[in-house]
């Protein structure tokens, strides 16, 4: 669910805790009590309503007959064996305490106790102050030899080096890398995770891995300027041109959410590398800042159409500020636990 929050929501929210509203707890399927048959009449037909179906289907195949309303019918005189039907493909629900319309599918690829937060100096779509190429992923700054975990379950599509095949803008870019195609698709499109600059790869092509399985060790191979993990999300195809912002896919920490936004000029043109910061209004909070995407070589989320994102923002009420041309342009937004809030700022209005 995308939230475009205005100041009026702030007034309403004064009566209700925003954090309490943030947790989205999946509904529990209700089991219908068994009907007691009459001694003289046949038992009534059992009808399953849509509300009785589980709201978070498992990955296992589900009988399609259980997904529709059932009515009692007389048996056919000569029953024929049913025609095999392939099971439906389900998109997994988001991780706990998030809404089903979010794609927070990915756990942190670094074990707990390590540097599990993303680097804020060189986020997706930025150039680290113009010193580097536009970034197609995010970084986890960890020492060489740190365990690298699968962010989600899937099948290994690439495992080794890119010395001969370019999986980025050139060969020898990622050095040792792993690419995993996730078990689930987003809007019918495959999703891939890329793990780059590894010191050692522990999986093989075609191997299936589960979320949080050990797949590699971190390093500084390829074009890395020091040991770290480079992490990407690709949508639709395993291509450097198909990346998306991982900050919109990585499961936020408890009581934290994500701000995604779009900064444009009055004529609708995107504002490139505009400085963006979020200042909490209702309580003290850590400094949070980024820039909008540097150019059009990276992709926005297909539904949000954002050109910046701030991750792991403490739940609360914020003023999002763009400083440009000696002026400040502001919009207010609520941030909810493990949700994405959207804000749009127009420069010149």
C-alpha cells in the first residue's frame, strides 16, 4: 500500500499512535465448524466464503477447487478421472508485519551481529558526490571473509567470476559473484539478486538455496576499492540495465520504515542529484539524507516511480526537505513500521 500522506493526516494521527497503525498482522484463517447431520434429512451443503480462505497462502500447491464456492451436486453416473491441472503460481506474502502489497521479501545478506545496514554514502542511483559511476546496487561494508547469506530462496544462475562474461558494464567488474533467481515473481516478472566482489563462492549453478543459507564469503574482487558486499535487485531479466532500488525490497528493522519519493521541476522533468533530507518533527531522530538518482541509467519501481529512497527510518512524523537554488521545498509524511511512505516534491512551486 502506498501512502501519500498530507498534513491533514497529522491532525488525525494525534489521536492514534502511528506506530501502532503500522503493524499489519495477517489474518488467521477461520475453520468452519462441522455441520451435524439430521437423522432424517441429508446434511446441508457446506459453502466456503472467500473470507474463510487463508489470506497468506503457502508456497505449496493448493487445490484450485478449494478456492471457489462449493455446492452439493449429485454424483455423475460415469465419473471420469480429472484432467491434471498445473498448480497456480503464488507470490509469497511479504515478511512478517508488512503489508502484502509491499515487496519486502529480502532479509539482510549479512548475519546478525555484523554490519547489517546499507551504506548511506553511496546508495542506489547516486554517484557519491560525483566521484563514482551511478550506483546500480547498495553496499554492505564488511571485512573480507564475512559470511554472505541468501536474502531469499531461489536458484543459483551464476556462480564464479565475470572474467569472461560481463554481468555488469564490463568484464572483471564484480570479480567473484553469485546471481540467484528468486522462487517468486513480482507482477509476473522474475527477480534476481546479485552478490558481488566475493572472496569465495560456495554454491554452484542450478543449486537451490533457502533464505539465510550461506552462499559465499565477502571480499574485494573486481573493481572494489576495499572489502564489502555489493548487492543488487534485478527485475525482469538478469541484466545490469534491469536493476531496481534494493532499499524498497530489504525488510526494514523493527519500528522502522522507508520513505520513497519523487522530486521534479514544475514542468515535470526529473531533478537529478537533488539533495534530500528527512527531519523528524514529533521526536528526536538520527540524521537521514540522500540525493535523487543521478540520471536515467537506473530504474524506478514500476509502481512507485520514485527517484530517491531513504531506508530504516524510525517510525514517526517527518518533514522531507529539498534544498536547491537557495530555497527549501518541503512536504510532510508519516513513516510507519515496516511500510513504505511516498512523498512528492515539485521544485519551483
